[in-house]
C-alpha cells in the first residue's frame, strides 16, 4: 500500500502593523520672541497663540512665599487660557499647548517686570554683586479632539531653576544698561541673551531656563514635541 500524505501550505500570518505614534500640533501660548526663538532653534515646529486677554499675574503674599509654585500656577493659567479659547473655537486634532512663566528671586523676594526706570534701578542694584535664582515654570496641556464632541485633556507642569551671579555694578553702569531699553518686559529687569550678558559674572544651570524656556529638558521629557 502506498501511504498518501496531504499537505497544505498555509500562507504565513501577516504581522500586525505597529501603532502609529500620535502626531501633535504644537502651540506656544506666549508672545515672547525669546521663547519662540528657543523652540525654533531646537527644531520644534509650532504656532504662536497668545491669550486674547492678558492673564492676571497678581500673586498674594502667601503665593509669593513659594516662588516655584507661584511660577507653576501662572504657567498653568497662561496655557489654560489658550486651551479654553481653542475649545471654544471647537478645534479638532491633537495639540500640545505650552505656557511658561519666569521669575527672578533673591533672598525670597520675587523680582518681576520693572514698572519703569526707577524700579529697574532698584532691582539691578539689589541683584548686583550677588547671586539670585531664575525659575522658569512650564505647563504643557495635551488636547486630543478627534471630533468637536469627543475631547480629552491632560496636563503636566514643571519648574526648572538656574542661578545667576552678577558682577559688581555702579549706578552709572546700571543706568546705561537700562537706557538700552531691553529691560522693561523682562523679569528682574535684564536679558541674559542680550546686552544684559555684560552684567553677568557666571551662571549655574541651564542657560535656556534663564532665557525663559527650558527647551532641552522639555525635549528630553516630552519627545512628542519634535514629532
């Protein structure tokens, strides 16, 4: 007898397709040219959308006792204001909205944006020949909105700190710097990325934190920012 064997050549099973990473549109909730430049230099593609109304940055005495938490709160408010406007506009898609706030702190005192020349003089005289902290808080909000009715939100807020030591400065040197005009929209009344670099003896920590956005850390912790 001859033994017959029936063999069937089954087609190999197709491997399941790997899930595609979610693509996000990046929105910078700030009109700061220096923050935009930091993102651009890092190769991040983004659009700028400032809140339509200024965010109230008033902090009470209790909040000022913890500058890190205060900066985080303001960053959340700035990003959250843009998120609310996008939801009101019924935006559809996946978005990461970035809000940030920078504070200069010395001996527990918060130095915000100077109210004028005299206030700038006061701040820079206090910072001269000493070390202060620069805190930049960043709040990232993720919006997943496949449709106008199906929307989910998540956010995370972090803070990064660097230390800056100023050179000894005379009143004439401070006044000459203030007359350059770059101080008045900057926390602490100086811009390390501009003419204010001449005031600085040294710094410890991340340079981009001092400028206003810790991009290197953000890209390390949120790789989705670069797609």
